[in-house]
């Protein structure tokens, strides 16, 4: 039979052990919660490649008058074209009534920079990439771009003039960062 002093020691041991178990459980929960929170915070920060895709910077200094280049923005083709004075005049001569999707060249370019025509290279019919940006490609009946899949012809302001495409080539959001650099997006 246990003496009174032995019984007291057993109770104290029991209390101490329970306290330790409780403290250990709380500490473990704290570590667990921390471990869960970190990946969630990491997931909420956009990765570097996602940020890079949201805008594209283009050096336009090497695009001579009459030339165009193909680039891309958010995985879509983009045409950047340096219109000649004759192409600008041709676009400005077209009566609005002749246009399926009535926009002036000025509506589709920046003030004072009407020679820089920047559009998505995506036909508004079914999404093919039209010809006309690369040297020697067919520019269609109106001197702009030509989509051969079902024959959509775009003029020198990349406006739809003939064929099944319902609307003009889309002008993406962009700004001139300097006279020679354009940022799309
Ligand atoms: S996708 Fe261009 S004409 Fe059909």
C-alpha cells in the first residue's frame, strides 16, 4: 500500500506529464499552421514569367518605313508596322461609309505617330495569322494584310475591307515608352 508521500508524488508526476503533453501539442499545432501558411502566401505572388507575359517591350528603331515585324504579347502574334506616307494617305482617303467596322487610322494609332500601326496578328474571322507583315508576303487587295484561309483582306490601317472577317484587326493596349520603344500591355 502506497504511503501518503508516494501518492502525492504520483499526482504531481501526473500533472507534470499532462502539462508537458498539452504544451507539446500546442507547439506542434503552431509549427503545423506555419507550414501550411507559407505555401499559400507563395502561391498568391505571381511568378516572374507571369509578370513578364503581361507586357512586352519592343525596340522599333530598326523597322524602316514600309516594313513590319511580327512579335508576340500574351502568347498572341502582334504586327508592328511602320506605314509609308502613301499608305497613311491611302488609309485616310477611305470614306467611313465603305468600312464594315468604321474606324479612322487616327482612331487606331497614337497622336503624332500615325505611321506606327500596332495590331494583333489574329484574323477576326477564325483566328488565323494573316500574311503581310513579313517581306514579300501577299498584302491582299487593299495593301494591308491578307488572310488566305477564307480570303479576308485588310487595308493599310488593318481594317477589314473584303472577306468573312467581321471586324478590324484588334489594336492592343500599348504606349510609347520613348520614341523608339513601345510597351504593349
Ligand atoms: S481566319 Fe482569316 S479569313 Fe478565316
